């Protein structure tokens, strides 16, 4: 090939200012949602061993964490609760004085402009660790929907701005939408965990939420990681049932699914950068094997590039600090 008879792509990479001019994807603080774990104790800020930098907070310490989040410019959080009492039907999940309900109320009183999203599931509230009612060793779909709907309505009554059902029961969006509407919460949107894979990346979260199944696994309701077309069917169903947002969980190993859904459907797309994805970067960074700041921003940007409009991530505070700099 003769000299000059080719495209010189490097012309647009010669300087940082030139690279900025042609940059296609940007990460903003407003894109980030920060998960927080509330516990039924007093004066607790306890680091979760498998998730360095992430803590359990008692209600009397919770607003300290929320204040930091707000001061960093993060506009939304997702609330998880770890109850003292667990039973076969997860009754603390839909109790109006449950840990998440009380956490939401106190947060909204002090930070009314913060968007508070309630994770809606039963797994951390059941003594068996599954996301629904168990009969004969199997999670019962329709019976579980009734309890999940009660949970969503209770969370909305507490002041949740958005409901995020993560249970992967068939028909969960339809049931919860109907329950919210009948209770007068027609303006409370649903952020559906539309495509939630049965993933090995959830391990540290189960330490944080004390939600490890006491028998079996969740493969009968969470998705097979090998399936792409099934993800499309799941998302289509949730849209038909009234979802306002679609989520893919986990994010990093499923960027192809995020892009596929973004190209097909007009709803806002959410990526959940899960606990295992967080923990492996923290561990590598602590061992000096990689530059944490550079890797975090590259990873989160890859999720935006794949099509995510919002990212739920335990790195939200760290990323906000980086972006502020």
C-alpha cells in the first residue's frame, strides 16, 4: 500500500483536548444510583468484609451516609434492609414498621429531593433465603406475587419514590402495578429487574443482605446466563405489564444484553454493577494489581457505552469523587 493511501485515525487522538472533542460516551454523577444497607441495631457502621468500603448502617447512623451521598451530588439511592426477624413468608418485608419502611421514612424527611428506590424482594426476609413462598421445596409463583405486592405498597406508603422488584416471579410487574394503582400510588414508577441472571457474581451481596438460600439455588426463577433470546422475552413481558425502567443484572458480563435491549425497547435502561464485580476490583486494587480509579471509570463508561442510562453501583461515591475532580 502506498504511503498515505490509508485512513489516519490517530489524527483524532493527538491530544486530550482533541480526544475530548470526539468523545462519544460520558459518565455523569446523575447516572449513578448508590445501594445502602440498613440493619436493626443501634450505633452501627460495620464494614461488610467481602465488600470493602460498603457498610451496614443502623437507623441512627443511616443519615450520615445519606448526607455524604447527597453532598457528592448523587441524586438517587436504593434501599436494602436486613431484619432481625425472619420467617417462612418474609413478613417483615411488608410490615409497615419494617426496617426498609422506617429507613425510607426518615431519609425522605431529611432529604425530600433525593430519589429513594426500594428494592422489593423477600429473600433477605425469609428464613429459607428464597424470593417467595416455598411449598414442597419449590418457590410458588402466584402466592409469592401477593406478598410482593403487599411489600411494594408498604414501601410506597413509607415514601419510596420508585419500586424495584428483584424477585423474577412471572407476572410480578403486572401484580405490583395493579396493587400500587389500587392503593392510590399511580405515579410511583416500577424499575423492573427485567433480566436478572442466576449469577456467581452475587456472592458478596448475599453476605451483605444475609440472603443466601438455605437449600438449593435460584435457577428455577433467575435466568440461565447462556440465554439471549429469553432476555428479550422477559423484557417484552415486563413492558407489556407496565414497567417504567428495564434493568439488566449483572452488568459487566452482560453488556451485550444491555445493548440488545437498548436497541429494541424505548424504556430507560439500568445496569446493576453487582457486588462480585465490585469486590474483584477492590481486591485487585488492594493487592496493587491495577489502578482502581482508572478501572472503575473505564468499567462504568463501558456500561454507558453499551446502552445503560443509569448504573446501580457500590462505586457510586468513589466515582462521584473522581468525576468531581
